[in-house]
């Protein structure tokens, strides 16, 4: 009798485990954490390197941006994300305001992370380990998977 109960419990668990969480990666190779290795403007001037410690993180329909300063200060901001083949759109930037509320910010506040004011990136290269994005103003941002 105990054996039948164990078999039933194992069978039930086997059926429930695959359906317990449906929050899977939806953005393919884009999902995960990326470190900015180089940011060049349209005139090929370097605006930032990996030493500037700028990170992007993508998951589901959200993006997080982090910039670690030389001191212990850092900047962090979240936003909504729309990813289609060949294009990333960042919108609705916000920071956590406490007590379960977000404070909405202007798109211009994402400029320190390399995000253009229109929030549009064109994907030039995207693999499991490398990414290159181009803005409409022709800035090129190169990343490595972190």
C-alpha cells in the first residue's frame, strides 16, 4: 500500500513541477546580464569602456541599468523592454521609490548608461556571449555577456 502511495505522489509531483513556473526567458540570447565594453559616438570617439562599469540586464519585459562609480556610489534604473527581431525599445524608466512604489523618470536620465532618448537600439550582433547595438544617432555600444 505504501508503495502505491509513493508512486502516486511521485507521479503527481512529476506532473506539477513542469507547470509550476511559466516565467521563462522570452528574449533568447538577449536575456541575462551584459557588461558594456565600449561605447563610441558617431565620430568614433570613445564615450565609455569596461572601466566605467556599465551593465545592462534583460529579463522578460524588463531592463535594468547599473553604473558603478569609482567610489561606492552607483546609479541604477529599471525600465520596460520591448524586443523584436533586430530592435530593442526601452521605455518607462523608473527607480524604486519605497513602500512598493516606483518613481517614473525621464528618458534623458538613462543617457549616462548609453540609452538614447528615443530608447531605440538596432541590434547589429547578438550571440550568447557578444552583443553590439547601434542607436539612431549612430552611437555603437559593444557588450560581453557577464
